[in-house]
């Protein structure tokens, strides 16, 4: 119709060469990984800074000073800065909670109530709970992998299978946790609320978690033993994680939530003599410091994407995608493919979301895709690939503890594979999950 013709004429073709900085980043990051065998040899921040330098070379009609202003404006976008502040607060909370013994108590509490014939299934469920509480998949794997190794040695269950359960549980929380950097990045780039994204995302991946638990129970049914270790825990040290989880589900403001979580964990740590005031300060400082690189990366990517957009790169991608896609469903598959490719190339799901987020929002706005669904797609598809690639930090950590090859774990990564399938089905049968959740005021 006439309206459709007008919409098509409004789309700018853009400039494909403006996307060269992203190509430079991928060549530097992936190329160094293939050559050295270590995909973390080239720091992603350095690669993006070089890509930013390339972006500044475009558009000679515009002065360098003006292009730097565009870079800085994009880097200092309110969403980027808010994301950085949340990253820093999340890092501080995780560090304080760990320093006061929250991780050990949570793990031991879970293990102490596990039925002896459901050890691996229970380990997966523990991983789900801990990763949702901690907001970090690598931290969850580091905490549970040694326990999984012990279970394997005592039961005869293949260690690769146990590690697959640990990684699966870790990726469940990495995708859903209210304090996970992937969740934060997804909701900030799409402009929706944490609790709303959680509800939509949870309904999509819940079948994957249930089927994984059933598969693990069936596969390990021939093994059974009782762990004789005495797992000591203090229930009070689990409470800060529960506070954050429940508060987030109730819709508490993320800044108030993380701030209160830090204060509560600090009080618990001081009362239980887990650390003194100087130990507390050191834990907070260490947690914040651990987020420096990620924060700088988010700022740099914001600037680079702003330059790419100014030079016509985003317009070209939108033109290309919209010329190939004629439906909302096709647009959702396009967003899924975009974030998947970036994660496969960068081996970092947070980077993938931050990089794909602005473009995904433009596509979502054009095709009127629910913000909660777009944020969920970004998080689901980046997380499922991150939990499968053998050169990602998750599999490398698990394989390192188990002293096996990351490739050996891949056949037992039930949850990441099922999460991918559930993501595909959620797009194929679009809006089914949205029927069971009401939009937030911002989306209404």
C-alpha cells in the first residue's frame, strides 16, 4: 500500500564500507585466536580501540574534532553510563558476598540436601540457583567444578558428563540472573525492565531446564552413591543472594537493589567475622576493579557504534536486513543470527550483546517487536553459543579443573543446546510467552 511504499523510500541505503571497523575488530580478535590458539591473546578492548581508530578515518568531509565529539557522545550515552554503574555495583556485590563466604555456604547447603541418586541432576539445579544468585557463569563453574570432579571420582560417572551439567547450570543463571552483565546489557540496550525481561526469558528457557534435569536423571540412573563429606554452611550467608533475587523479581530499582545487597552482605560478613572493615573495603574495591575492563569496553563500543552509525553503517545493515526480511518473525531471526555470529567471533556473550544491542533496537523499533522479547533473544542466543564454544571461558574453566579437553564436554551440553532450540521455537511461535506476561508501563 501507499504507506508501505513511503516507509521503503524513507530507508537510507547507507554505506557498507562504514562497517569496516567491525571487520577490523573481528580480524584482529578472531585472527589472533586462530593463529595463537588462544582467543584471549588479543584483548577485546585493544581490538575495539583499533577499530575505533579505523572508524575515525572515514568521512574526510568531517573534521577529526567533530568525529571525536560524535565518538564521545556515543560513548557517554546515558544508557551506556547507567550500564557501567550497574556493572560496578554488581561487581562489588558479588565480591563482598563471596568474601563473606556466601558462595561456599550456598554450594554446601545445596549439596547437603541432595538425594544420593540425583547427584548430577542436583548439581545442575545447584548451578542454576547459584548462577542466578551470583550473576556469573564462570564464577559458578569455578565454585562447582571441583565438587563435580569429586562426584565423578566417587561414582564413576564420566567427568565430561558432570562438567556438562555444571556448565549447563551456570549458563542458566548467566542468561537469567538480575545481576548478570548479559542481562543488564540486554535490558539497557533495549530499554525494558529487568523483571519484565526475566518473566519472558524464563518462560522461554524453562522447558529446556526441565528437559535437561530429566535427561541427566535418566543418563546417570545407573550410578548411585552417598557423599560422606560433611558440608558446613551458614544460612545467614545465603540470605544476601536471596535478597537480591526476591527484590529483583518484585521490581525493586536495580540501583537500590544492588546497593542494599552490598550493605546486607557487608553486615553479614562483619557480624560473622568473615572480614574486618578493611577486608570489606578491599572486597568492594576488588569487585569494582574486576569490572573496569568490561566498563571501558562498553564505553568504547558505544563510541565506535556511534561513528559507524554516523558514517552510514547502521543504515546499510538496516537496509540490507529489511530488504531481505518482510515480517516481524524474520526480523527476530535476524537479531538472533546477528548476536550469535558476534558471540562466535568474540567468545564473549556480554560483548556480543553490547555490540548487537543498538542495531537490534533499531530493527525491533522498525518491526514493532516487544522490547522484552528482543532483550530475551539477545541474551538467549548469545548465552547458548557461549556455553558451547570450546574456546569460551566457561568450557575452558570447566575443562581446566577436570583436566580434559573442552571438546570432550560438548556432547554433554544438554542445556545450552536445548536453550537454542527453545529460542528458535519462541520465534517460530512468536508472542506465545508474551501472552502470559503483562507489559511494563514503559512498554505499554
